[in-house]
C-alpha cells in the first residue's frame, strides 16, 4: 500500500491566483480613490489658490472679479501719486499724477495668470501647485503696467507748449512822426519732449521721482535789436518837392498810384532800390490811366503818363540825401517839373531809376501829395 505525503509550504494553484486578484483589486481601489481624491482636491472651484499674490496684494481664495476689485482699490493711491517736472533755468514746476501721464495696470492679465495657478496642467501638476500653496509657499506675480503713449505725449505737449518759443528776428516799426521803434529779438527754445517722455517711462510707479525738463536752444536770430540800434533812423536825410496840375485827373491819378506804392519803403545798408521793381508795371488793371508820355521824341497818350514826375522827384530827393545813384536816364524832350538835367525817366521794363543805400543805417522813403505838390522825404541814420 502506497502512502502519499503532502508538501508543506507550497500553496495551491487556486490560492495563488486569488492572492493576485485580491492584490490587483486593492491596487485598483487605491488608484480609484487616489485619483478620485486628487480630482476632488484639484477640482475647479472658481477661486484663486491660497497663497497667491499679485504685486504684494494677496488675492488668495478670491474670484477673478473679487481680485480685480481688490487690485483696483490697491492701485488707486499709486495712480494718484504726483510727479514734479522742474523747468530748466527757471523756478517754475509742473505737477501731474501718474494717472494723468497715462499709467495703466494690466489687471486682467495678472488676474488671469494668478487664476491659472493650480487650474492648468495635468491633475498631478495641479495637485503639486495646490500643495505648495497650502504649505505657505506664496506665489508672487508681478503687477504689470504700461504707459499710454498717446495720453503721455498729449499731456506733456500741452503742458510744455508755453515754453516752446520760435526764433524771431528783431523788428521795427515807424511811427506817424517817422520815429523808429525797435522790437527786440527772441531766442528760440523748445522742450526736449522725447527726453522727458523717456524719463517718465523709466519711473518706478511705487517710488516716482521728480524730473528735470531741459530746454533745447534753437538757432540764434539773424537780426538783433543791437544791430538795428546801430542803423536806427534818427532824422531827415533829404527832401524834394515838385508841382503838378491837379486838374489833369488822369495824370494826377497816375501820380497818386505810383506815389502811394513808394511810401514806407525801407532800404537796408547796401541795398539797391529799383523804381520799376517797387512800383511795378503800369497797366490798366493796376489802375493807371492814359495821359501824355514821351515816345520817339513826341508827347503821345499812353498808360501811366505822369509817373516820370514821381521818379524824377524821388531822384532829386536821393541826390539831396547823398545816396549813390546807380541808374538814371534823361528824357529825350525837355520837361518842366524839374530843372534841366535833374529828371529821371522810367519805362517798364526797359528804363529804370535805381539808387543804393550807401549809408551805415536804414533809409526810409516817405511820399506825400498835398494839393498839387508831390514831396519825397528820405529818413536815415544821421
């Protein structure tokens, strides 16, 4: 009779399978509950993680709207800070708030970035971020800002406009009694706006400092009051008068028009005067009438008759003023309004009467008609 002995310590095949199944079941249960716990731990509750700050403002456990309101309240004192602009070479200062200068904060961008902490990524990444946040490891996000360039430029342009001065030469005016009044020149300057804008944009909004505004000097004026003073009109250089028949209406009108165009003309030292260039062409559209003129040694009707009396009167005034005559032509026939050899005929554009201001000062031409008398007064530096 055979006796079979059982081997101790060797599990039965069925028991081994049961153990494997049990282990897998437990593992699956653990995984299920673990992932379930992670899901519940990291589920989106619509709140920013605990421990998150934006620019030192704690936005923990706030909704995005609540965080925006809190940030808006915190930046109001920042935007209300004033920046002082000190004008160069002046005791004047201007002040503007950072808000006026166009400082704006990107609240929505910062809040979105804060909210994404613990809400983006894999479930494991979310859990890790939330865990560190819960442990007190604060996440500090920058409170980003920017400058509204259009607002900044418009604000500064308007503010500094009174300090921008164009270059202007010294000028003068002549009073009714022929006195010369000098207006001083101005030295141009303008604010270097690009430099000021760059300084503003480099400010620390939390600790804004004052800004020095430099004034850029423009080109110097070409004519100064001192120069005009040196050639100031101080008295009468010379005078000459002639008589004409005021009853000859056409000729008188020609004399009046041409005389009027010469009144108030000013010549700089060294400048040459041209009768034709100053009076212009004698045409009907300019108001000139037909009156007797000399053509081919004969008196014939023609536009502008009588203008030669004006040029001859001015010629004699220039001679009396000792000015340099540079062009002068005599009539081919004798005329009666000036002595022989003292006339100056003109015919546009061929014959001209010219003289040069050879004095160290300005020369002012004054013309007048009183009754039947035509007079030229030349004023200058005497």
